[in-house]
C-alpha cells in the first residue's frame, strides 16, 4: 500500500528518532503527578518550547483557574478532508521525587522512567506528528494536538476542554501506549470513581457500647451489597478498593470512608448501576448512620462502531506497509478516548509507541516503535478522505 499522500511528513519523521528521544528524556524527568498541576505545567512549557522552534503557537486552556490543557493546530482551516484530533495526557501516577529517583534511561532498546509509556512517549509522538504536518507540503486536513493534565484521575478538569475539541473533530487518535504485543485499542470500558463517607457515633466500646453507632459496621454492610452488583458476564464490576475509619480500637467508629470503582461497557449500564450504588449508599443498614456519596472522577466508555473498526483497518494496513504489525483488542482500562468517541469523533486508541509495565517501577517504552507508529498515524490521516464514512456507518 502506497504511503505517497503524506510522503514528506513521513520522510521528515524518519529522521527524528534522536530528537524524539531527547524530548522524551526531558519530559520524563519532570515530575507530573495528576495532583501536581505545577509539574504538569512544566511539561506543557517544555512542549511549548518545542513547538516554538517549529513555528507553532500554543493555546492554554484554563478550568477553574488551573491550566488544564494546551493545544496546537497545524493546517488550520484546511479544506482537505475533515478535522483530526490527536490526544495525549501529560500527568502520571507517580509521586513527587520519582523522576529524581528513577531518571530516564535507555537499556537494550527500552526506555525507562516514570510515565515513559503511559503516556509521555505518546505525548512526544503527537508533538512530532504536529510538527511533521506543519512542515509538510502535502494535502492534509486540519490536525490539532491536545495535551491534558489529569487523565489518570478521570480528567475532572480537562474533560471540559476535550469535549469541544472532540465535537469539532471527525477523527481522534489517542496516543495511549500500544500494548506489549503491539496491538491498538478499539474499545474500552467506562469507569466511575466514588467517594463514600459514613458518619456514626463514638462511644466507649466497653463502658458504653450500646450508645455507639459504628460507621465501620455500616460500611461493612454496604460493601457486601456493593460487591453483589458485579456482573462479570455483562462486563460490570464494582470494586471497593479503599477503606478507612475509626478513632481507636476501643471506640465505636464515628466515621468511615471508602473509595469505589465502577466499570461498565456502555452508558445504559452506567445509568442502571450508578442508581443501584446510590440506593445502597443512601440506605442505613444500621439505624443512626448517615452517608454521603460523591463522584470523584469518571470516564465514558469507548464503544466500538463500524466506523471505528474501519479506522483501525486503515491504520493496521498503513502500519503493515511500514513492516510492522498491530491487531486490535478491548481494554478494561479507561481513557479519554471514551470522551472523544461519545462526542461523535471516529476514534482509535493505543496508537502511541509500544510499552508495558504501566504504573509500575518496570514501566518501559520500546524506543524503536516511536517513529513507525507515528508514521502509521500520519499515513492513516492522509488516507481518511478516501473512505466514504457515511456508507461505513450505514453498514
């Protein structure tokens, strides 16, 4: 299959491997936990410096006074095809000081460091894709790269930035890491993350036991009821992953809290199960307890469609023409691709460089996958206008 339509962009990217590694090293060595908004902004500033060297301007997007995202557009107003969105998040799960403890390094073809795969290598790849499009003389559509601040905690701020970009874009490529097998992701579960707080009444557990109302005992009843909502056959899981509470071993617990993780495959399941969770948490199994349930973060599911399947096939064929292989898979993990797809953008996820060990000390990125997977995205973008997407949707 020919790669001619975006030849100059692909050829330019071919010579950028060393530069891509240099930028990756710089941003991996910046701590950027989701709660560390100053750290994420330092990543934004490093990217902004990169874009300025390529004649591209950066727009910052603020939510509640916090820099939630930056965006860069190449070929603005292009009449070729329809707008494309490249997605990536700059936050990681790692605490402050992790970059100093485990700085970027490359060994045996693998790059290591906090967030190197999830997803700073994808961020770097997208940055170079925009630069490639900007310098290309080929007929390409308008392409925007969006870099966000808090995906690892459900994008509570950046979701409000993603939505209008996704509504404008016809296509979205989310550069979450390629799977260790090289596969990309064509469907994901959605997730809702809750905080449950329970109030009881303290009393001495020996002298005044009858006067106490245990928030921990109330939580235990609720956990059993929540666990019963899991339906593995339909892809629904409810996990109480965090619990805390109590004052001392000899005191009835005046308070308790829990963190609850819900995973669903579609929005219909979400409405049903969220309602059941609320009813369980509002019910007082023990008289005198009160409860408060709040949603801390949420991901929409990335539901596969005929159009997203066709987009995968285009990408797979372009990658194959470069001598590489990718199949598709469904992921129980959540990502911002769910936001893009639910807003109408035809979406493909996991297009970033191949990696593994996400969220662990062994996280890695296969450095030789950065250029070809970027080239495959460029070639796919160039071929989008050759497909009758309305006909695909009607299949």
